[in-house]
C-alpha cells in the first residue's frame, strides 16, 4: 500500500499544483515542492519502520516475501495481470534518487518557467509518478504501462516549454521510445504466451516468469526486444541520437529529470528484467552488448568534444557515462554491477547539476552557444566554482561519486575482458578533454566584453542550496559509498545467484 | 414464426416502427425538433429492445441469427447512432432548409446496420448492406450547398455499387459451388465443393472479400475513404466510420466463421496481403495529412488492417479468444473514433479550412476540455497504455503471438511506429501557444465528449469487467 | 429438366463476361450516366449467375435473389439519378473526371 | 602524534575549504595567515613525527575507514608511514611552508588571493595523501588530486586563453599516464586481489618469479603513470607550458613536489620492479634519455622559467636513472636535494620576475648582482647545487647516482657516460643563466628589491641547498641495501671534475666572452640544431600533428552525428512512400475503380492459384 500511496501522492499533487495556479501563479512550484518533499519524508518514515535493509537476506528474486515491500492485487485477472509492486535495494535507491532529483528539478524550474506554471509542475510530478511506477512495478504489463505513460508528461514538458526546436525534439524522443517500447510489449506478450503454454496459466508477474523454460533461439529474440527498448532509453550507442536533441531542447527541469532519472529506467530495466529473465540469452549476448557500451563511451566523448552548445555537450557526456553503465551491467559480476548502480546515482547528480548550470546560463545570457560565452567566472565566481566542481566530478576525480562508479565498473570489466576495459578506459582521457573544454569555453578565457555591462547575477542562495545538496551527495558517495553499496548488495547477490551457471559458461565464451 | 421470434427481432421492429412514425410525422407536420425527438426515443427504445431480446436469443428463420454477440453489437451500433444523432443536431440546425428526412435516413441506415449484424444468410446480408448504403448516399449528399458533399456522395455511390456487384457475383459463384445461401449451409458443403471445383468457391469468396473489403476500406479498396470522409458532413463521417464499418466487420466475421472459410490457406494469404497493405498504406498516407478528417480516414484504414490480423489468426486457434478480441477491438475503435469525431465536429464543423490541423493550434489553452478529449482519443488510436486503444492492440498482439504471425506483428509494429508521428502532430498542434479562439460551448456535446472519453479511459485502465462480459458473449 | 440443358459453367462464363464488360465500362467511361449503366450490367451479370446456379441446384432461391437484385439495382439507380441531377446543377458537367476537388 | 598522522593532511584541507567558502569575505592578511599557518602546523607536526621516528624506527599504519567494500575489493582510507614517507612529508610540508610564505608577498596584488591559497593548500593536502597512502587507490586519489590542483593553479590567471591552454595540456597529458596507471591497478588487483601496497608486494613475491610477464606489464603501466606525472619522455611536454602559472606554484608543484611523485611511486612499489628487471632498465633508459634531451633544450631557452623547467625535467631524469639502476635511496636523496635547490632557483626567478615587472627573457635582464643581492646569492648557491659543484647538496646526490649507475653490470658505463654528459650540460646552462642574468650591463631596472617574506624563504632554502647533502635520509629499512662496493677512484674523480669543466665553459662563453661560439651558432648546422633544441626537439610539433589535430578533426567530422543519418534515411523513406501514395489519391473516380479492380484480380489469384488446401 505504501508504494501505491507514494505514486498516488504525486498524481494528486500534480492536480493540486495545476489547480493552485488559479489562486496565485507563484503557488504551483511551492505546492509541487511540498508534494515531493512530503513523498520523500513519507517514504523515509515508512522505511524507518522496516528492518535494516542490509540485514535482509538476499531477496530471492523469485520470492517476493523476502523483499523489502510487496503489494499485489488483481487488475485484469482474465490475463493474470495484477497491480504488483515491490521494493528491494536497487528499486529503493532509484526511488530515493527520483524523489531527490525531483525536488531539485522543481527548484530548477523555479524561475525558469514563466508561462502555464501550474500545468508544468503537474506534468513534472506526473512524470515522477510514472518513473516511480517503473522502478517499483513487477508485473510486466504494469511495468510497460508506467514505462510508456511516464513519457507523455515528459513529451508535454519538452513540446510546450522547450526551446527553439522543441517540436522536432519532442517528437523524436517520443517516437524512439515508443517504437522500442512496442518491441518490448511484443517481447513481454511472447514471454507470457510461452509461460502460458508451459504452465497453462496466464501470468504477467515477474516472479512467475523468472526462469521460464524456452528454446535458446526464442529466448534470444525475446531478450533482444527488451534489450533494444532499454538501450534506447539508456541510451546505448546506435540508439542515442534522440538524447542530444531532447536534452538540449527541454526546459532545465526537463533536462534534469531526463538525464537524472529517465535514463536510469533503461539501466534499471536491464538489471531487473533483460538479464534475469533470460540469463543465458542475455549473457551470450554480453559481448556485443559490452562492445556497444564501449563504443558509446568513446563515441559520446568524441562528439561531446566537438559540440559548441553547452547543453548538447553535457548530453553527449551522458551518452559516454551511460556507456559505462551498459558495460557494468553486461560484465555481470558484483564489482561491475555495483559500479553500474553507483554510476546511475552519481551520474544522476553530476549531470543534473550541470544541466541546472546550463539552464541558469541560458536564463541569464539567452544563449547556450559557448562561443558567445568565456570569462564568465569574472562576473559569476560562485557559479564558476560550482561548475568547476561538477566538471571535475564528471571527469571522474577520485573522492567524488563518479570515480568510484567508473573504477568499480572497470575493475569488474577487467576480470571479464581486458581489451574492452582498455577501450573504455580511454573514456577517462577523452572525458577530461571535453569536460575541461566546457570549463575553458564558458567560465575561463578572455572576459567577454558582451556581458561586461550586462550585470549578470551570480547564483543566489536558492541555487547554491540546491547545488550544495548535490555536491555533498557526490562527496559522500565519493569517500563513503558503502551505504549505497550495502543497499544494492543483497539484490545483486541474488541476481548473480540466479544466473550463476550461465555466467560461467558465458565467461568462457567472452574471454 | 412464433412470438419469441418476434421478441428476438424487437430491435429491428422498433427501428422499422420509428422509421414509419417519422414518415407519418413528416406527412403531418414538418418539424425538425419533433423528428429528432422521435429518432432519439426510437433509438433508446431499440436499445432496451436489444437488451430485452437477449432472453430470446435464437436463429430467426434462416436469415437472421439473433444471439448475444450480435445483440451486443446491435446495442453498440445504436449507441453510436445516438451519438451521431446528437452531433447532427448541431450540424443540421434549422436554418430554413428542410432536414427532417435526414433523421429518417439515419434510422433507415441504422436499421440496415442492425440487419447486417444479425444476418446469417447472403440475402439478409445483401439487404442490410444495401439498406444501410443507400441511406448513406443520401446522408452524405444531404447538405444542399457546397460541392464536396455531392462529390463524396457520387463517388461513394458508384464505388460501393461496384463493390456490391462484386459481392453479389461472389455470392453467386459460391452459391453455384455449394448450392446454399446461408453461411452454415456454405460451411457444411464448402469442403466437398472445394474438392470438386476449388476455383469456383475460392474466386467467389475472394470477390466477397473484395466487396466487404471495400466497405471496410481495406487497402487496396481504400481509395474512396479520404474523399468521402472529407466530403460528408462530419457527423455522417462519424457514422460512416463507426456504424457502417463496425456492422460490416461483424458480418464479415460471422460469414468467415460460419462459412468455415478460415480453413483455406489461399483466402488466408489473401487476407494477410490485405492486412499488410492496409497497415502500411494507411499509416503512410496519414503521415503528412493536413486535413484532420482525411487523417482519421487513413488511420481507420490502418486500424482495420490491425483488425484483420485477428481474423487471420482464426486459422490457427480456437475462435473463443478471437471473437473476444474482435469484440474488444471494435468496441474500443468505435468509442475512440466517436470521441474524435465528436470533438472534430464541434471544433471544425463543416468548414473545410477549420479542418486543417493548423486550425487546432492552441486548442489546449482556450478549449481545454475538447483538447484533452481529442488528445486522449489520439493517444488511444496510437495505442498508448491506459486508453482503450492500448488494450485493443494488446489483444491483437496476443492473438498474433499465439498463432505465430510474426510477419504481421512486425508490420504492425512498423505501422504503429509511423502512426505515432501523425497522432502526435495533432496533439502538438493543440499544445502550441496561440491566440485564444472563440469560447462557443455546447453543453450537450461537452457532456458527450466527457462521457466518451471516460469510457475510453475505463476500457483502457479497468478493462476486466468488459473483457469478462465480452468473453461471455 | 427437358429441353435445352446448358451446363452451368457456360452460363457462368457468359455472366463473368458480362461482369467484366461492366467493370470495363466503369473504368473507361467518363459520363456518369454510362457509369451507372455499366453498374447495371455488373449487377445483372450477378443476377444471371444466381439464376443459373438456382437452376443448377434446382432451387427457387436463385430467382428470389434475382428479384432482390432488381430492387436493389432500382434503389441504387434511383438515388444515383437523383445525385446526377445535382451534379449537373452544381458541376455543370456529367464528366466524372472533373469531380476531383478532393485529393492527397 | 604517531597515532593521528591523518591530521597532517587534514589541516591544509580544512583551511582550503574555509578559504573557498569564506575567502571572499576575509581580509588579505587573514587569508595569508590562514594559508601559511595551516601548512606551517603540518610542517611542525611532521617535525614532531620525524623526531619520534628517529628515536623509534617504528612504522605507522592507521586506517580511518573502509573506503568501499565490494566482493573482496576493500581499499581503506588508511595511511602508511615509514622513512620514505617521512622524507616526502618533510619536503612537502617544509618546502611547501616556505613557498606559502613567499607567496604571501608575491601574490599580494592579486585580486583572487583567497582562491590562490585555497588551491595551494588543497594541493599540499592532496600531495600529503599521495605520499601517505597505504593502498594504491588512495594514492591514486592523491595523485589525481594534485593533478587537478596543478590544473587549477597553472590556469590560475584564467583570463588569458594561453594559460587555460597550458593548464588543460598539463592535465590531459598527465591524465594519459594516469589512465595507464589505473589499468595497472586493475591488473594488479585482478591478479593479486589487493591494492594495499605492502600486502600486494608480498603477494607478488609469492605469485611471480623474477622476469614473469604479468609483473612486467604491471610495472610498465605504472611507469606510464610515473612518466606522465614526472614529465619524462614521452609525456614531458606539459611541464614547460605549465610555467604559465604563478612562479611559486612552479616552485612547489612543478619543481619540488608533484613532478617527483612519479619517482616516489616507483620507489614505493620497488618491490614489484625488482620482479621485472626489464622494467627497471626501461626506467633507467627513459631517465637518461629525458635528462639529456632536456639538458640540450635548456641550453637554448631564453625564458628564465623555461630553462628551469627543462632543468627540472632533466634532473628528474637523473632520479629515474637512479631508480632504474636500483640506487633507490640515491634517487630519493636527489629528489630531496633537488627539491631544495630547484625550489630555491624558482623562488629566486620569481623574485626577479616580481621585481622586474614580469620580465621573463634572461637577455633583457643582466647586472642584477648588485641590485638584488639576496636573489643573486640564492641563485649562485642554487645553480652551484644544480650543477653539482663539490660540497653542495646536489653534488652528493648526483654523485651517488652516477657511481651506482657505473656499477650496473653491462649497461653501466654507457649510462654513466651519458650521465656525465648531462652533468656537463647542466653546469653549462645553469651558469649561463647566472652569468647572463646577474653580470654584464643592466637592461632592465628592478623597481624594488625583495621584501622579508621573500627573503626569508630564499635564505632558508640557500642554507638547505648548501648543507642538504649532509642529511641522512632514513630510508635504509625501506629499500634493499645496495652493496657498499665502490668503483675505481678515477671514476669518482671524473664525476667530480666534469661539472667544474662545465662551469669553466660557461664562464668562458658567457662571462668574459673568451670563447666565442657565435660562428658556430650562426653556421647553418648550428642554427638548425639550435632551433631544434629550442623547440624541445620538436616533440610538441610532432604530438600536435600526430594526436591533437587528428582528434579535433575527428570531433569536427562526427559533430554532425553520422548515426543520426541512418534514422534520417528511414524518415526520408517513409516520406517518399507518403508522396507516392498521396499522389495516387488523385480524386479521380475511375482511377479508384481501377485500383479496386486490380485489387479484386490480386485477391482472386491469391485465393485460387496459390498452393491451396485444407489446413488442420
């Protein structure tokens, strides 16, 4: 029930925010912020009552009772579809991330959004609700439902409040995700049909569908359906082209949610569904998957280096960073997986922050073109310092979250395949190249006369507060990531057990 | 013919009675208000009759098959016609011209549709189809001004007459091959007839398919659709898109099942080709269409392509799930389409210029209700979860997977992916910020839109009851 | 069955020829009147086939359907001619190729 | 003290954080005080620690918390303290303190005084972490930390693009080495299952035989890291440009401490290198090659800081040579003495630049002997030590290196002679500098002489540079003892005399012009060779054309996102179909009829002609 409430609060909150605009057009953002924080507090309160997560024995993937929370009630019994939500370590991490970044996104929209504030905040909250659903749903159809529905508010956020080229970007974003989503739907139904013919019962429940027996070839194709859907969202190398446009065109808050949260749903899907449901097929596929990941790391970095648009650069850096996640997942050992999870969290913060900076720059300069910037540190030292922090974070400075993530991924990957590791490691160099270029072009360099008389306002207390939250988060993740690792550990443990024997067989293949 | 049979025929009788009354009324006192009133009452009564007839489900003579399934669709059709009626009130508002006949035509063609649905015999099929069709020609051409309606009407008349001719000739061949005119009779004799002379019966059923395919505007028999949709008065277009197509598809299904035609791989291949063609051509045609009525026309082509997939699946699995799927899909499609046309007719009316997508810009901001309604309708047509359209697709894909129709599924995915684009274009246009338009609001239509959208969402988000019900039919 | 006894297939052949002619007429004729006539031909082809089939199976149904077809044709043409008048009034021509306001 | 050594890096870190947060609100004096005092305290604590260590030669290991623990990978935030650490710490804190003090005056006029000290303190903290780290991952943290601080400080005057350029170059070039090193870490952990240096070396000795391939690969990767940080061939190009930073920064980071981190790293992991003799040879060769290359380059430079930069590269080359030949303690010893005299020289040059309003070209100086005595004497002493004139600190350390190099079995004499050549050149260029800058006629008037905050560090460093050679560095336990055998006496004499010769040459050429080399210099060969050296052997040019430009090219090439082209193609395809089909919707009824008829024919053929038959 708790999980239903979590989603419900956001949905209703959205309505409230929309209505509240009638009374005062400054209301919606406050309402929205209040709603998200309430949600967060509510979750924390409920958790405080729970057994310490690290105490849980590894939640057996196929036994919901061992999970942190589990809720199930019939929805469409005709097909064994039920409203089944469950929470384990990884989902918990993602849910927390979602809510925190949600609050941050709202703060980002504080002054950024000037028209139809109410509807905007509503969309924001609804997309958050959708994402929560994705992270908690364990009925495959329900999951698919959230997966698709969370896009609609996002679509509106881009299409209505986006920048100059929003129509194209929104459309591209929606079609990419929808088309791949259809493939996933077919895969889901195929899986269910197979289970139906095996057992004679209709069921969409994750727990029933785990270790469904099927022919290797079939498994391969069905798995690909999931894989494509998730990799498009991740985004993985050849399917990433929607991301730069969407991120660049979206309003700041939109970019924050996209980069911070929505991308993570793809990674989550891979960890939760794509591999465990078809261990053998997935891990036979791990070599190409890892190649895609490495390609993403390199390709993203190179393209980021070539950009002149502040947001576009960050967008491509996301492609590069999420490449590590893909690598981590398909290396499929605890080190790498932990790395992937860490990366999901850390990247969430670092990129969200960078997008906020980009947003506030656009707010002040009305451009994202870095050729028009330079020397901004002079007028906005605070913003500059903050930017510097997150830039070095994103280039993987030890002591900050991203480093832990990337190092763990590489460490795990090295066990599986040294050469791919080497390719991926070049990402550290190219990463440095584009990150520093970003800094150089925007905040350092000759002070641009153009803005000299503009009287640009530096970060105010609200912005600094928001940034501080993320900085602290990254530092803590960087020097004491253990809480996160411990939360994810039992889950990963069980997933690995679930797939041990295929892994070994596959490990040979890959080596 | 005993009493219970009459009770089974209640809906048909009521509708016929309504028609008679309308004629009488027209001869006594010409008054649009009264006419529409009578029609409305007639529909409501017919609806009750349809419910009442459930207890007397039986084959009535050799011509009609009254069972729960057909009765369900009867009531669905009547409801749709009721919606059409309401929309028509706005469109054909009394402005000097005489409009009473319109309602008569409406009732007649509904009567035709009902007969069509319940038909279990070539003759009744022919009767229903013609009754519906002929009335429709007149309805399309009804506006006395403008060239488009007339052009639409004449095209529809000629083409559909040609289609009927094909249908008839097909029947003739089948009759020649099997010596039976009733579906069950055909089904019984088909096998041996096939052995004797496959050419005859195959060619016959192919021609029947062609004739019916035209009415369903399945590619390559689709070309009339956009012109007629655009030309016809919007409520009539809605009627055409929902009542006529729905009824014809029901008839086709019955013919296909009872006639055991799904055994013949040749026909099956033919259907596969039709389905693929429709899915692709429909979506591609709609891709950059500016006029929303034409856009809906093309999208309907694609949708009947999807629906054919289910029919094809008949060859590979028991008809239980299949008929369930058809029921659900048709219902979802009808409701969604009605919702769409309800909005279009309120916003665009009969003005061609205002039927352009660009004319819908900013609708969200000055007419939120209609805009949200149209949005949901579009999402449902695109098959986004939580809408009826999604559950419908869910059925199609499930059926498709169960009978391993991977090629068709592939095409379906492709088609839907293309489809998303043009459905979203409409939504995007509405979400553009533009100067506020007029605030005209018709209570009745608002309520109508809300009701339809609610049912779309209900079908999508809580389909269990309906699925159970459809399963019981 | 005394007297001449023509095999079914021959009649069907004839009727199909009729049908084809009708279709051809539809396709090549521009004048709406002729188009309607071609339709008549097609319908009658079907009717002929029915009668023949009825005779073949020695059932009355064939003739029944024939009657039906006549009425149907009548109805179609009635409405059709009504429209033709309108066409003449509004388009000032009966050439259907000029009735293409709607495209794309 | 010995159980709270973690305080030593913590203090500068805290002060740095404070400066970052409140720097804008503090008064200049307070900022300076905070910056200097924090390092001063660490220095004192280090001193205390040193004293304790001298009494009880006791190694300290302390762990604050486990950094992360995943599947047996459990590096801690934990420190390790032994003689080697002590040496490094004292250099960092001691020299660091002096340089901070110097900076307070040097940077006085700068608007972002606070930012400067914040960075500088952070650097000290990171450097301390680097040398105190117990495991390679924590070391890597310090390693990258100092890298970033160096980047920040080189680009401190960000308003000039050139500085930013230099800073980025410094970071990225070193990052290349770092990445290789990271790979080395991965390899080591994968093979040995730990990154704790002591445990790791122990495990290595059990698992591997001398000459195995895996330790060789690991060592080579580590060498890459070291080479990058310590500006050795082939990754040395960043250091000369890094002189764009404020001079004290150059003194601290690019002379005394950070650049020697590579030496420290190799010394710290010598246990591994002993397993890979080939790797050691590589180190030696890299070292000697670098030192010669740099020495030649230094001969031709005219920018005072660049001369010093190249001499730094060359001196670190000597340290690598030492490590390569297994003269561990000699290498570390030279590291220390070099820290003294090179810091001295840099600060001296800083003083000059400060007083000559940012003049860098030595030929625009001259005759400063009388006008800047303090500076003059510091330079004299510094150069003497650098040239390794007898009895200076440099002499002892360099002498040891050369002698031990000589003793190396086969390569030895060769290395020795090369080293001598290097020594000769060193003497020449260092005294060229002295003579050109301080003698002859004045070309520029210094507006002022050094204040006390500059003078004190200079004089202290002078003292150290003089007597540094008599220190006994407590690294005996750390490294395997080298056999006390000494080479033949003539070797020693030669080694001693060579620098003097160099001094003489410099004297003749640059002081009393007795020996005129203009003819040689102006001959085509001389010119081209000169330019070749001046350009640092054209390596920058090479890299620019080999890596930098191609990368920019690639980036521009891909900028327009070729992958998107594929999707563009799909879209175009759909549009074409749309065009064709909507063209078919001509509105012509007869055309529609035709399509129906065609459809009918297709259907009939499909239905009738296809291989039919009853399924089921």
